[in-house]
C-alpha cells in the first residue's frame, strides 16, 4: 500500500457515544460505537448522524494509536446522515498526542467496478480494513425514519459497495487505493450479502463546510414530493427528459398555498430546467430547491394539462417531522414537540402541542390515563406552544403539587384528564 | 289450629313452586327462539352468516342484536334471509325489515307458513305490564341453539344473577352463560326477564413456550351471560322500521364525544355530575346551528342531568341513545359548560345525512375496483369541508386486478381520472364506464389521495 493509504489508516478513529433517549417516560442512557475519520489537523472528525447526534451526552474518540480523547459535537445533519465532531485539542496538546488527517477524493469520478476499501471499527474491533468495489455510484435510497427516526436520503444519492460494512463501521471512510476519502460508510441491508451504502464525498464536503460554518445545515422547503416521470411522458404529452412529476403536495405547505397540485409537472426552478425521469435524478432537484435561501420567492414553471405557467412559491425552513424531545421524569412522561410536518400529517389546526412518546407505568401521567400518541394541547387551560410550557408546568407542580388539568387530543377526540400529585 | 294455619301459609308457596316443571316451560318457550341465516353478496364473494333471533309478535316478526349484520353492508347486499326453527334442518325464506337506530335491533319477518309454530315473547311477559326485576342470586334460565350442523337443536342453560348494571340499559349479569346472544331469559316461573346480549370478553392467561404467559381476551360468541332486562325490551318492540333503510334517523352532529371522568368533574367543581366533552361540531349540523362549540362539556339533556354511569364511557352511549330515541324535527335542550358559563342550547334535531351503507356504488369488473359515492361521513373522516368535496372512494379493490397492481387500496379517495377532475359520483361512473368498455384501452391514470398523501396511479389494462 502507498503512503496515502497508510496516512489514511492513521486518520480513522473509533467513536464511543453515550446518549440519552426520552422514550419511556424517563431519561434512559445507552452506549454505542461507531467509526469516524479525522479531516483536519485541528481535530475535526466526520462521522454519521446516527452515530453522533444532539442526543449524545458524551463522545470519546480512540485515535489510531489507541489513545483516547474526548470530543464535542460541532453539528449534525440527519438528512445526509452526517455529523461533525471536534477533538479536545487542549487535551491532545497537553498529552502530545499525534494523529493524521485524511483528504477527500472526488466521488463523481468513481466508476462501477473500481476497487475501494472500507475502514472502521466494526463491532468495536480495532481498526479493520475491508475491500470491495463500487457496485453502483448513483444509488437512490430514501428512508423517512432512517436516522434514529429522522428522515434521510432525500437530498443525496449513495455509493453502493460490496466491501463488508458491519455495525460499528458507520461513519468510517470509504477510500480509494490512494487513501482518498470518497464516501462515508453509512448503512448495510440487514440480511443481505454485501450491500453497503456510503454517502458520497461530494455531498459530505458540502455538509462539512456548512457545519463548520454554522453548526447546522439550513435548507428550504416548499412541500412537494417529487416522482419519476419514467413511462408517463406520453400520458402528459411530454418530450423525454423534460420535467419531473409532482407526486404529492403537502396540505398547507408553501406549494399548496401557491396553488400547486399533485400530478402537475415541474419543468423549471427559477428558469433552470429540471429533469426527473428516473428516481436517481430526484435528489438533485430536491437539493436545488433546498439550497435556495429560506423565505426566497421561487419561480416554478409548471405544466398542468395543456397549460404551462409560472407559480411563485415562498420557501419555508425545512424541518424534520421529529420535534424536540424531553422527559418529565417526576410525571413519568416523555413528550415530543409537534412539528409543522407532523401537524399537517395529522391534520391538526396548527403546530401547537406536544405528543406523548412514552409513559412510565404507575407514574402520575400513566395513572391519569395518558398514553403514547396522545397530543397534549393545553395544561391548566394554557396552550402548550413549546416544551418550555410543559417544563414550567412540571416545576410548578413540583413546587406546589396540585391537580393539573390536561386537554388531550387522541385521534381527533378531545379528552380532559387530571394529573394528581 | 293456630299451628296448622301457619303450616298452610308455608305450604302455599311450596305448592306453587312444585307445579313448575322446567322442561315443560323450556319446551314451550323455545318456540320464541329462531336462527336466522342470510348471505352478504359482495363483488366477488358470498358470505353466509347465522345469528339468533327472538319472535316478538303474531306476525312472525323477529329481532336480532345490532351486531348480527355488518353495518358497512348495504341493505341490497343482504340476501336470502332464512328462518330456522329450533331443530329445523331446512329453514324457510324470510324478509329483512331493516334496523332500528335506537335499539340497534335488526327486524326480520318469518313467512306465513311457519308463523303458527312460533310463539311471541310477549306471551311470556309478566301480567299487568310490569316486568319483574331479578334480584341478586335469583335463578334465571334461557335457551341456547346449537349450530346449523346440529339443526339448531335447542338446549337449556341455567344460572343465577350476579350483578345488575346500567350500560346504560339495565343489564343483569349472570354467573355463567345463560342463553345464546339474542335469545330470551326467564325466571323460575317462566316469566320473561330479559334478552341475552353479545357476551363480554373474559381475560385469560395463555401459557406457551415463552416463560411469560400472554394475556388474552376470549369472547364466547355462542353463549352469553349479559341479559338486558325486559323493561329495556318490551316497550320498544313496536319500533319496526317503516322501510328497510331504517330512516328517519335523528341527527345531532357532534364528533368525538368523550366522557368527563370524576377527577375532572371535581376539578371543574361539578362534583358528582356526569358529562361529555364535544371534540368537534360538524359542519351544517343541527348542533352547529344551535351554537354548540367544540370543547363544550354537555351536562344535561332537556334539563335532566346526565346520570352517573360506570364505566365513564357509558355516558356517551347514553347521550347517543337519547338522540336516537328521538325523531328528526324534535327539539332537544342541551346544557353545556363553556369555560365557566352554563348555557342552555336549543337544538332542533335533523335528519342524518346519507350514511356509508346508503352510498351509491358501482363495481368495474375489468378495472378491478368499486367506486363509491363520497358521502358526508367521508368528509368528516378526511377532515375536509363539505363544499370542497369531490371525487369518489375506492370501496373495494379486487386482489391482483389492474387497479390493485397499480397500487389502489380500499378507502383511497379518487379525485381525478385520466387527468380530469371528477366532481360527482355520476362524473366518475361515466368516465369509468367509458374506460371499462373500451377494449382498445391500454391504460388509464388515477389521482388518489390517501391520508395526507396524494399519488398518481397508472392502471395498466393490457
């Protein structure tokens, strides 16, 4: 192996994560292991969002020389399943620790059949290299709950490889023979043989820049689900490779407000033609829309029946369906903020309220009859507009325990329940 | 002398009891019991169903429990009604008369041929019109009918009353099963005391390979221990539907009535008062016109407070029954708590909009699905304004048919066919009929909505 490859090996780390979950009416801590790759001399480590997220409370990085240092989350992006950490450089300096860092290669130049290597710490084994080829350099794979319940894969295609990727490989680099990082190993298919998927470096580089700069990736949203047009061109009287199908429009979204409808054909965004004949072409179009500034007015050229006209759509900030979570431990109640997407999906009037995601048997919330899926709309007649409202209600309850009135919505049925001390 | 008088007093009741011969009483009263068989005809299947019924008059009218017929089935799908006498192998054709909304009973009329062999339950009602209310531990017995392969042979069941509850109908619960659901129950003297209902689920633990037992609920569908008392039955035997549709149906127009529990009542300083929270007030409904608002808590009807009933949810059945008991056009004063105000709202009940089983439907054999008219209830389920409704609903999708292969599913809401909006059932059927008969057609396109999603489906016909 050449020098580049050896240097790469010294840049691969194991990541130990302790994270908190709020599901069962209490805060539960768990530990997991993933892989990562050091990108810079000042200690930036790239890994997967399903390895390190905002739920992580403790992150430890094991360097190639087996030394262990702590790290902090710089930012994460579940849509591309990437997260960025920074190693505690003060500690590195104090202990005079050494590590190498890796460089990105160009994932766009990959071809099927090209030899690649996956490096990581599968099942926590120390650094492990597996070899394979690029099986597909442009695979489409979206999963609405892929990253611990969060959406993923809508804005990127994937590299598919037959290099063995096992649990614990997640976040490790997929590299070419010269040690250049062309992807981040992310997932395998359970029960399948040698079907591994990696985020291409072209996507990763963009996300790393954004996370370094802002700590978050901000995307725009208009509320359309796009579909491939393949075989439908004749029905819509379209030339091949023209436009993309608007498969559905989220009720109440900017696109719906602007008058777009499912089965419309989107021809261009701000004058730039879009082509979505095959599923693999869709993430690019999604990305084109997502990369517009939040609040910008987009000019969408749309064909409906025989007519073609422009629609003005004002973008919103893209949000996950999964809202912020918290556990009110004394009540034995775990809740998640109702997100805009969730509210639209459940046909709620607005995004007020918190969803019950778990209760602890025998605790006040359970005794009162609250259960998973209930939406708490009001507490003591006060609308629950944010998690702060319910946190404040619990503090008040702690200070002076008194029966507390909850208004709860359960598949559109409204109940009143009393939480008792 | 004094002594023998006392003896005589004691002996009298014994003498009366001794005269009662249970097998004779049973044989006589088994004539009030029948089995009813009918066939539900769907697009591709014939589903036979058997239920038990009780004869209520000399015209051969029979009542069956509400669960005897699937509420989604249109009345024209219910065919070949037959009545079997106990021990009868062949059965005789009968006529379906419809369902009464208040009691939930389905009414069937036996053919004249067998009426002489039937005996109405009224023949065994208490004399003087006042039905006996059984006391705890009282002996009770009833009739069971075996299955069709045993010619519905009648048999005797006996038990004792263990509990009497309002559900909201007064219901005696016996220690063991006492009759087949839908069949009558009698006291020691053979006086009618009630009608057996669908039985309750009973909890069991199931042990398997897994070291932890699994809790299961079992329901005995052939025998029941829940008996609705005669006073809940006899006064309503005259509610035979005027026609098979069961209309008129009184309508209030609330969605999601939820019981208020005792803790909430206490918190709202309502003490022992029962109540029900209104989740939604339906568009254009009598409730909306009368000014009922969502989140109102209903406390009383016509000045009569809602009774305290257990479990809490029974109060909802009570409310619904109070509406169903009335007719369209009837006034009803509803007392609600709104915030801290108590308001009396005067409602004039309306006629229930077209319900699912009354919706028009059309099956397209070649396409492989049934289009159903979009009715009021569909708009409620999908949370859309009545004025915005359009399209039809896929009521049935035949497995492996072109529609099924394209991904159409039952309950999908079809809004466009071949790129054209279909506003009404007539629009849709005109388009679909055209596609169905055009043998040259290779494909067509549906725009359907499912939950919050809308999708374009291509149905390939070749």
